[in-house]
């Protein structure tokens, strides 16, 4: 069995997960792992990354809307969790909340470490962001967003460790 | 459903308010780009009081400001890199603008070296991944040189330089021929992070067994068990002795002690004894039980 066939779709891996049971609530995420280096992605890993990243966005949207940092625990860790938790604490203190209307994510895998311990992704997200102060809408944005993401594996899932809006020059 | 409709209508009303900004609405002029951890000011236009918001990846600030004056943003309010939204609301009008807070120069490095133990003289067996951060642990997205310095237990140290891409640099190395600790340091100039892995003997090489008479049978003893580079295999490594004689086949697994493995087996008539360690097969002996 060749390495190429073993890692199905290494050269062209486009996974679109139709998450049947929770399709109504989870954002749609497609993962493209073309030319991923320095190691290819296994099909199961790609599936897990896709599912966990989708769950992470779902959790983040709920957490930012309800100002509940505890909703981040199952999908976020490290700096991403720290930053989002602080953001939510600030929102709660100032009476703000954020509503994210998620229209899907086109994710490209950029880096997969040789030991399988980290994966860097670039996410072209179609999301609409609305910010409310109390009941007043103070900000609305429907432009495309690009995020640089670092995910690391845990015992039974991949966690979002860093989630950063990519600067304009990255576009 | 009802809640969703409420949000929808609130959103429509809010967007209506946003769309109805008057010509003299407050305006914001942040710098196009700010370095993380650096104070700056955002100029505002208009008159009267307004509410200023600054929303970033790790913060959500709200304060009352005087329109037409500068809004000072302290250094510790923008330590997280990413896209920030500055919003100002006066009366029923809100206006907003975005700017980037970019990471500062490389100041910290996180380094992962894998695995913790490797056999000697094996190519491409050590993986190192370095993540480059600024002083606030923001990934440094512009290329930065990472010098991977390798110091084996014997022999001259050497280095491999890689340029980080979007904050990540990596290296793949082979192990050296001598067992012992291997120190690899990721150095970005302003910070360095050392890691040590253990190089251990590889598979046994030239495994040989000899036989001598014992009290209850024949004693089978290996020569000192070493790999092909001459490194002794660690004590505890299992060596298997297999004997085939008139009574059938017997296998005994015994750990290496003080560099050698030995066992004593009863032998009936002529016997053939082989020795193996891991995937390596040693020599074969023919012995007679009456000798």
C-alpha cells in the first residue's frame, strides 16, 4: 500500500461534513488540505478537525451571545480561550453582546507538524457579526473574515488554541 | 422562534439607525495599524458626548467620550493582536471603523521536540516545531529566523536555520551515532528555548551466544549486547533464547543485566539453540546434553 493511497486524498482533500444530527445548529466547514506540509493529513484527522472546528464556532457564537465563557471549555484552550474569556468578561461588564450569523467556513490547512501535535489553518469565514449594547445594535458587519487558526489535539478532540483575525495584508 | 424574530427586528431597527447616519455624525480616525502593546490615540469628529467602544479579540471596552477630542488607548488595552473595531455612538447614530493591531518583534518562542527517546544513527527521526511570539504571546506572522542549535553528547555542535512562516518554523533531524542526551535549542535571538531528548542504543548488532556447562543444564550467555555503533543496549532489554531438542521447543525471555543476557536450560540429547533480541536474530548453537 503506498503512502499516497494510505492517506486518502492527501493531494486533494476536500472534506465537506454534513453533520447530520446537528446540521441545524453547527456551521458548515469545508477543509482543503492540498499541499499540506510537512506531513499529509489522514482522512480521519481531517474529519475530526472539520467537526471540532465547526463545534468551536458554534460554541463561540453561543458564548459571545450569552456572555458565558464556560461554553468555550469543550472546544478552546490556551490563548484562544484566554482571549475569548476576557472578551466575554468585558462584554458582560459593559452590557454588550455579540450575535454571529454563521454562513460557513472555507478552511485551508497550512501546516501540520511532523509529530501531529499542531495544525495551522486559514479560514475564509462568511459570517455576519452584530454587536448590541443592551438591545441597541451598535455595529453590524457582513464582510468576509479571514482567520488564522492553530488547533492542537487533546484526548478525544482537536482544540482551537489560537484564533486570530488575519491582517488585511494576509488576504 | 419568537426570540429569533425579536433579534431579527431589533437588528433591522439597529441597522436602520446605522444606515441613517447624518452627515455630521461622529467620525473616527484610528491609525491604520498599531503594534500590540503600544499606546495610541483615535481622533474623533463631532461635538457633544458620545459612547466609544473598542472591540478586539481579547477585550471589549466602553467609555463616554467628548466628540471632537482624541480618545487615548493605553498600551495594556491592545496587547492582543488582531482586528479591532472602533465604534462611536452619538444620539441615535453609530459609526465604526476597523484597524489592525499587529504583533511586535519576536520575543518568545515555544518549542516542541519529539519524540523524547530516539535510537541512535536513525535518519529523520527527530521533529522540532517552534512557534514564534511577541512579548504578549501574539504569533509573529512576518518571517523570523529560527536557529535550531543541536548539541550532541559527543562531536561538534551544529545548527539548522529555518525561517518561520506565519509564526511557525520546523526542523527534522537524524540522531547521532552516540547514545546519550541530545540538546536542541530553538533560538530567535531575543529568546531561546532548549529541549533535551535521549538517544538510546538502536537494535542489537552481531548478537552472539555461547554455551557452557551448568549445574542443572547448559548455560547460554550472550556476548555484551551492543548496537552497530557500539552502544550497549540498556539493561532490561529482553533477549529470547529458543531451544529445540528431543523434548520439544522451549523459549525463555530474559532481560539484559550488566550488558549481557544469560539463562540456563536443561538439554536432552542434541539441541539447537538460537538467540534473538527485538528483530535481530543471533547465531545458532548446536549442543549435546551429555556434554
